[in-house]
């Protein structure tokens, strides 16, 4: 792949909303003395990219999760630290190496202490009020992938036994923060969230100033998302039937992954 092709691919990926290692040798790196993270920041910092944590990568690459407008972006650095691959990396068998690495990184942050922080956050619930299977989702009112997850979840919630707790943040657009705060300010926040998603394409939620209290709750949710290591929306956290905590950044890849998120005892 030529340098131009790689950079064009990166530019396209940087414009998109997010769906979901061995160090290079000294010989491969040549005379370059800067770190891979420094190289990413130098190349993409002016575009608003912020380098985050290191990501597992195969030999010959170094990788980091970067933050771009509130979304997680995997960036792979080639040994010369002058060329980059932005997006999903596949092996010769067509296996997605990035998805598993992103899940591993996010899950490494999670234990019961982090779960309890989710419980104490401000969230809007959907589904069975008596459910023992709870799914937390960091969502943004302007996130198309959050909307897609909402659509996927509706028939599964209708079966009962599951509750989704939507933790509203404001990261994608300037309107995200006041819209989320207005949903929390509503007489019935759950109905307001449902209305936002049902009319997603027409942006039905007012972007006018909401109360200071609700606005601070959204800001606190956004800080919590960052604190827990999530770089964008949707970010999904749940416990399996054995009580093990799982995390997912972005949409489930397929029906099997979606079913795993919603799986309950005996299902």
C-alpha cells in the first residue's frame, strides 16, 4: 500500500463515527527516536486527535486508541513511525484483530468498583423494572450507532427479564449536552429518551439550555465515561450469567454478539 493510500484511508476513518503488541525493533525503526504515541500526535494532533492507551497489536505494529470528537479510533503505527493505518486490522484469515484488542483494553478497567460507579450514575432505564439482568450503555442523543443499538434492543426488551440503563453523555455535537440535559429534566425522562430515538432523524429533543443541575449530571456522566476508559458511544457494559463483567465499545458485530449482551439465566 502506498503512502497516499494509507493516509487517504486514515482521513476517511477520522471523519466517521465509531461503530466498535510487540514493539518495533531498533533496526526497523532506523534513526527515528520518537515514540509511536508521539508520532501519532504529531501527525493527527492538529485534526483534534488525542492519543490514549496502548492497544495490543501484532509484530511489526504499535497501536494506540485515540480520541477523535469523543469517539475511539484505533491507530496502528508502522516501524518507521512515519506511516499509519487507521481503523480495523485483519489477519490473513480475515479475523478482526482490532475488535478483540479494543474489548480487552476496555474490560481491563472493569471490576465491581467500576460497576458500582455505573449504578450510582444518572441513567434513564428501559425495559423490565424487576430485571436481574442489567445493561449499561453510554449514549449520545446525536449518535447514529446509539440509535441503531436502541432499535436492536427494543424487541429484546419486549421479551422481559432485561433492563437497559442509558447513561446520557454529551460528546458528539454541541447540541448533545443540552439535549441530554433536557431529557433528564423531563417529567418522564424514559419517555423523553424514547421520543428522541423514535424521532432520531428529526432531532426532536430541544437543544435549548436546560437546568444547571441536569447539565451537571450529563457532564458527570461524560467524565465517568472517560474515567472508565471508554472513548465514544455507544459503550456497553453488562454481566454474563456467571457474573463476569463484559464491555463493548461500539455496536455488537452480529446477532450472536447482540444475543450475548442480552443473555439471561436460562436463555
